[in-house]
């Protein structure tokens, strides 16, 4: 699979929806993750990311304009020991709670499916990063309707052991803008990663569609020590 420019991938797609990137810096020392949200409706755009313990959560920017919190207010990032969970919905909590009971990432996600937001049936995308004794691996998942048919749920998991330095994988909810919104297709895209968190954060934010972007979270974790740095950018 060809390695793509993340800047070009974002700049050429007005509405990838929500996206997760997980990878490793070119110097091989840091695990990288990024999560962004976009919105077309006023309700979706009325959000910010805020820090919540070792993770983050979404909250309404203007509480008076909040209409339906069920699919837009959640914790996208939670940390369970040496594992970092990143998702686009409340399945973060499902993964956290079930893995805390010694179940696997896949077992947790088998209890969930795509979002009930007909006619889009937004896929649930999830990632898990595991750092232990200087080793690093990650996995990504997508739960989606059967080509727009909600009677079936298609579940895909992609695992990356000993990931290559200087690259990451990018998965997003929608293939592109549309009505209804077409779900992401295929395996996560191979994309480039930068050594510097501020450079990478700026690159991602500047290439997301200006009208639709809402919030961005970026975290770099030192593979040797587990210490991390976080950046949050909110449009509001």
C-alpha cells in the first residue's frame, strides 16, 4: 500500500467526518495518535475538546444550543494502564470497561455496532495503543452498516505489531461528503507522521476543511518512558 501525504488526504476531502491517526515518529521514539471531529449541523459544530484526567471529552461550546447530546457528547480518549483508547463515540467506555475485565479490544467491540443515525449509519471507529517494556503496537477497528443496510453490521479490525517508524494509519468515518454520507471503505490508509508534535498538529489542523472542522487532539507518547505530550485545538 502506498504511503500517502496526510496533508493531501485531508485537504482533498471536505468531509471525512471523524478521523483517527495512529503511528510512530520517524526517529522511532514516540507513539503518535490524533483524533479530529468535523460537523455539518449546528449541533455537531457546537463542541469543544477538554482534558479529562489522562484523556479528553467533548462538551458543548454553548450549552443553550445543545439539542441532542446522545451521539456528540462522549469521551474520545481514555487511558487504561499502558493502553490508550481513541474512538469516535461512547464505545470508548465499552472498550475501557471490558478490557479492565480482561476482555480483548475485539470482544468489547462485538457488543457494539454503527451509530443509529439513519440514513448515514455513521461507522464507529476505534483505536487502541499498547506500550509495554519499550515495545509498541496498535490496532484499529471500524463497525459499519452493510453498504447502508442497517440489518447487518460489518466488523473489521486491523492490528499493527512493531509499527514502522515515520508512518501511521488513518481511518475516518465517511469516504467523502454526500447525502447520505458514504461510509469509509477499505483498510486504514498509510500516512506520514512528523517527529515534532507542534509541527504535526499545525499540519493536521491547517489541512482540515475550514468550514467543517471542529476540534483536534494530538498526543505523542514516549515509548521508553510512557510520558506523553498533548495538544488540543478547538475552532470555538
